[in-house]
C-alpha cells in the first residue's frame, strides 16, 4: 500500500477506493493523556469490512472511562477511541453486498453477524463475535487498519474507532440508515449519531428490556445521556411518574423536557433514596434503572423497586471487581434485576426501524446534544463531560 495514499480534501470515493487514506484523527497515547489530533493512515477495508467517512461523532462515558484507564483498553496504545457516529460509506471490502459507496450509516459496537447462535435467537441481542466484552484492539483479519505516518500501528476500540475522519469496521458493526443519495438533505444526520450507543441503550432498556407500560412508575438513577434516554423512552410509553435521581441539580432542568416528573438529590435528605421513592410511589416503582455505574446506587435502585413485581435494569458500566450488593434473600421479596446491553436492540435488523421512529418524532433527540465542537477541541469536549456540563458533545469534521 506504500505510495497509494490520498488526503481527504475534495473527497471522491472513486479516487480513494482500494487505497490508503491520509486523514485527521484524535489519537490517545496513554491513559488520561491529552488526545493528539494528527494525520494518520487508514488502510483499505478487507473481506467483509467497510470503510466509512465520519460526518459527526460524539463522546460517551464509556469513551471517558476507557481513556482514563478503567478497563482493559488501558493496555493498548496508541489508540483511536470513539463509538458514536454517523457517516457515509467510502468503500466496501469483498463480500459486502448490503451496502455500497455513499450510503448513510451508523457504526455500532454491539455488532450482529447474523450467523451465530445468538444472532439467530429472538431471546438476545448478543453476538458471539461482536459484543460489548470485546475491547477490540485489531481487526479479525490482518491486524489494525490504522497506523501513524511512520507506519506504526494504532489500535482500534470497541469495534468502531470514530474519533477520526475515516474508520474501518467489520460490516456486522455497520447499520445502513439510508441508501446512496437519500441522506444529503436529511436534518437528522447529527442526531442519528446518538443511536450508535447512548440513546439506543436508554430508550431500548425502557422499551425492550423492561417493556415499560402506560401508567407505570419509573425511577432513573443517573441523569446522563443514557438515563435521560431511559426517561424519554418511558415518557413515550406513557409512564405516569418518572423520578430522576442525580447529584447535579442542573440535570433536573434538562430532565423536565424529557419527561421526568419528580426529582431527588440524594444530598438533600439523610434518608436513603429508596425509602423516599417508596413513600412517593406507594411502596416502590414498577421499574428502576441504574445508569451511574455505582454499586451503592445500584442497591438503592434495586430497593426502590416494588416488592412482588418491581424490575431493576442495570445500565451503568461497573469497572470495579466488587460483586452485586444484594443479598440472595432479597430476591425472595419478588424484586427482579437484569442487565441490558445496547437496549436489547439487534443492531442491523432492528436499529433502522428505531431510527425511523426517531425521525418521525416518537423519540425526541435534539435535547441530547448540548455542545458542538471541532475535532481539534476534543480535549475541551472531554473536560465538559467530566465537569458534568454536557450530555453529548458533537465533534464535527
């Protein structure tokens, strides 16, 4: 591939197909180290792979935690993070038939190969090859598709790596939203970025995992983008009371617009949060959602669910080795607890329909994007997330 490189100016897929692309990317060289926006090499897609031109990408708390070294991603650097994005197909590798150059797509970390026993089952959205447990450090065939300008390898992240103008993914992790030519004037291109993870995870947890019903009561612990997406999903399902729990009172203002009816700041009262929720809901909520990644919060969420029929859904990423803070006998009270990955959505087969529902207005997406910055200001975008000032900061190319 040496000598076959193209810059991204005056982009034309006919000029770049099958060749190595030189483009801009935000590269992390160590846990917690500032991102370096620099030129990198993105090699062509191989069999069953797709190369995408990223239009917009956003930052999720999973990116933040991994970059800070909270999981196995800390072992592999340099690395290109990012897993929420929207883009267009630049080229496809051998065997990819369901999409072509120019299609509007979104990448997904929780892929769907379509062939394994899990993908063929209606009981799960797990995929044997592409899932949340894979902090992907290289492609299945032939190693990484990224390298520095002096041809040192750069590792991938979560099957996606979207903090770059171009990325290469397995086709199992690419969802076509619109065919070639249909996307150019689509006003939803920016907000569709959120469906790669945060909004799909939260809304899907309310719809698919919990199956929130009209008139039900809901408690959401942690009002980041995922928690507010849970609230939005519960609102769309007609929940009668949606209680938001968070330490940041600024989240309450945003929460009202997304269906939250009541708020609790744990610091405002010495009583346990679950006791306060039980008092507010005649014994507990039908559904509680833990979106904070904190074991103490998880126990509060579990105990806030009503005895006999209450369901707690775990959405927070728990990086510590500690076990669930629940005594086995607590389960005999009739409360249930379950985890949810990607909101229970099968990405390639179900996400296009969910995207249409969002574009039709069933789910309101605009409120989730609180900031927009160029890729060059990615470190400022991470600072906003750390400070709790942003839900999703959109990075533009």
